[in-house]
C-alpha cells in the first residue's frame, strides 16, 4: 500500500479523474528508484481502477467517498 500512496491512485484530467496508466507507473518507479515486479505493477494499476470507479460512484448522495489517508 505504501507504493499506492506514493504513486497516487488517480490522476486529474480535463474531464475529471482517471486511473494512473502504465507510463505513470513506470515514470514513478524510475524516478524513485523503485524496482517493481510485473505483478506489483499490475496490482497498482488495478487498485487505481478500483479507486477511480469508487470515486465516481461516490458522487451519489447515499454513497460515501473513498478515504485517501
């Protein structure tokens, strides 16, 4: 989870939030000197998709927003 917090689980676009993509993950890993295994990269990307999906679902008045601590 530390990697997910450092990388961030979303990125802002002109149309709202979007999941991080492979380029974002690769750039973060290279810039921080973090060696990621393929499976770890896949997990980070999937977590990002889940987070953004829940973020968008949370726009409904009866659904709480995901925590981002």
